[in-house]
C-alpha cells in the first residue's frame, strides 16, 4: 500500500490540488484574489490556483502532524519578516486562509474536528493514499527502477 510518505511532497500536493479543483471540493472564497498569504509578504500569490495548492498542502500537513489547529498551521506557513534595518524575525501566516481551508476540507469530509484539533478522516486518508498511489505509478512509468520500492 502506497502512503504519502512514499512519494515526493511537491508531486503529491500538485496531484491533490488538481483533484480538488476538478471535483470542486474546495472553492476559493471571494476574497482569495486580493489577499496576501501573510502579513510578512509584499505581494499576493502568483499562482492562479494557489487556493487549491494550499488546501492540498494543509490536508497533507494534517495527515502527517494531526491533530493540528489554526495556530500550528499559521506557524508552519509563516516566514521571514523583514523589518528594514532591524533583524529578521519569524512571522506567522494568515489565520483566515488556514481557518477557511480547514472548514472547507471538513465540509468535504476529508477532515474531522476533535477537541484537540483537526485530524484526517478515513475518507481523507483514503483520498490521500489513492493520490499517492497515482503519483507513484507516474514515477514508475518515467523511471522503471523505482518499481522495486
């Protein structure tokens, strides 16, 4: 059985993002076109499908780290805040993006809410494992030496 630990993260996230986009399980909110992903950023994301990529990444993060909440996701998606001539410090990412994505994934049935945070649901785990299996089969097609793993 192939799990998400067996395939590269970037390929898995892109595959899951495409599935979320075609199934319309997660739709970007109205404000998604105008928002930055954190206070430390200067510009909004360049990728037009950034919402689906972020939802796929959050789903992978919950699979690996769960249970997680908005605060831990904000820390994970944070970055370097440049303070002019003062030293650089870490800044948290946007909480509204994490919260809205978690709510959408919960409505889609991929995530369950617990008292300690959100965890992956059995259907979400199956969805991620099936995506990982697809990514692995694509990798085996391009490089047959990987078939033994």
